[in-house]
């Protein structure tokens, strides 16, 4: 089945053949994969998806890879959707879910777009892959490249978390740390993409890459019994994931997998780098780039987001909103989610939890609204940001007496943990 028609300009609608291009030569608009939805709808059913692999590739009919032999699948996707009643209670809400994408193979949602991007690079016969990354894409592309036995070039800004760099090196990637911000690293990678045969996931493979991100909302709908959620809160870096969420909902309706939906899509960023949320709050679609992001939420620190404009449009058109919590609120968000639901996320997830807390406090969500939080990255990758705000482990001698003394200090009235205490 030839389900991909080509690439279509998001602005002027011009159709291009399937190639490694990402911008319209008429208007410079971004290109999206154009599908033959009628052909797909005829072949696709909820049951067929249910019988598919437990990864993003269960939605293969809605992904742009046509040669099954080029698929690189290390298990991205089909992550748990957890009902978060403890968190909901603490926030004064009734129905909150956590989409725990922190348990993907490289511990962030970036495995979804990376699996598609590297598969597509193989289909195009690219001799090497690459990416500019705020941290998580680095590990995800490097792992998929390792599996595909392709050389990998990763461009990162200064000052990323140690675990993200170590993990990426372990997969055997070449890491190039550019003295500057993400936007500077990305600009350099864009120049290299134009003059090399490297397939850059977030640059010349971008139209295909972003298709992987929409599987997150596909899964949420499937896990809710093929119903769209009422409200999703999405962390925003380049804006691709947020925009892809709207695109994903429209596609599910188009091929008949969900019926009428009215999902509000809201954005979460960090106060130290919030160009998208600023624009949403001001009621404009004009993005003022942040020259020097300053936040511990490094995975979201993109000052000039490629899909920012489209993310704002998606929020607007669905009646969503946006919040950009401070570092302190983000750390509290991480701890709140960890101690209520047993899910340890990185600052991007903390920003999502903190954004919801703000929305509740400001009366922007109804008590009964069904809310799904996108928890996109794992706390083990960003431990250094949390350490200063945690209490240290207790230190005692190796005796029962020392432990008894400790318990006396910890004792809660009415609870007995140890005889004689
Ligand atoms: C990259 C990233 C996002 C958002 O990515 P977009 O560029 O907006 O698609 C969200 N959370 C985490 C943890 C990320 O690494
Ligand atoms: Zn165009």
C-alpha cells in the first residue's frame, strides 16, 4: 500500500516528492507528510492495532516508513497511562492521568520521533545520522543509530546534565559540544545538514521525525478506550510534540478511530525560557526569541522554537492555555509527582505538574475535568538539579540502638514501627 503521497507545505499546500527536504521552496513553510487517509482508513482498525507490536510501530499505517525492513525498533512507546488519584487529591481534582513516557528505552519520549527518523534515514540510504539536542534527543538518536550500525553526530549546547552526555557516549555517538546555546548548536548543525550526507533527525528529516511524536496521543486515546482526553498538558521545547498532538487527534478522527473530540491542549515551559507560553499569555502568535535561556529545565531550553508558532495556534484553536513555572515550582512538581505516584521525572515533567498546579490555583481547570499529564523524561537523567533541594540520607551507626533513636525523632503519633519505641 502506497499510503504516503508526499510532503505538503503547511503554509501554501504545495506538494513535494518524498525526499530529505524540510522547507517549501516557494514560501519557506515547514513540510508535513501527506497521507492517503482513505486508503489507510480502509486497512486500519482498533482490533488490528491491538494485535500489533507493543511499540509505536503498532501505528505503522499512520507512520511514514514504507519499507518494513528499514524499521529500527528498540521498544519505543506503549508506555503506561496511570490514573493518578493521589496527585489528583492533593491538587483538588477528580480525574488526572500520568502518561509515563519516562520509561522509554532511553528514558524520554524522544525515542518515538528518533525511531521514525533513523528508520527513515535508512530508507533514504543515508550513511550517517545526527541531531542537535537539548539532551534527550542525543541519547535517543544515538541508541537507534547504534542498533542500526550507523555513525552518529550529536551537537549539544554547553552545560547539559552529565547523565545525558554519558549515556549518549556509551551508545558510541560522536558528541560535539558547541560553545553556546542550543539555538547556536542547531544553527551549526543546520549548515552542516545542507553540505553533508548526514541525516539530521530534527533538521532535514524533520517532517518524518515529528510523525513519531504523535504516537503519544494515539496511545493515550487507545488506553482511554479509544476516547480522546478532555485536556492534555504538554511540555514545549521546539513545539513539535504539542503540534503533533493536535495533528494526531485530527488523524485519528480522519481514519475513524475516534469520534467527536474536543481536547484542550495546554503548554508547559520553564520561566527561564518560555517564548511560547509568553506569546499565549499575551494573546499573540508572535514569538520573541529568548537569547540566553536560564533554567534548570534544560531539555526545554530552546529560545527560538522551530514549531513555536504552530504550537501557539494549536493551543489557541483548542481552548488551551500555558504556564511557565519557576525553578522552585518545577522542583516541587518533580517531588510532588514522585511522592504521590511513584513516578520520578526530570524538570520537563516537573514543569508539567507545576503548570497544572498553577492552573488549579488560578481556577483555569474544572474540578471534574479529565486531565492527562505528559511526563516525557526520567528523573535519573537529571539528578544534579534535584540534589540541592533534597534532605540527605540519615547516617547512623550499625546498631539497633542508633536506629531506635532515629525512629523516636521520626515517630508519628499512633503508629508503632518497632517494639519498645
Ligand atoms: C524534547 C523534549 C520535549 C519537547 O519537545 P519538542 O521539541 O517541543 O517536541 C518535552 N520533554 C522532554 C523531556 C524533551 O526532551
Ligand atoms: Zn509553501
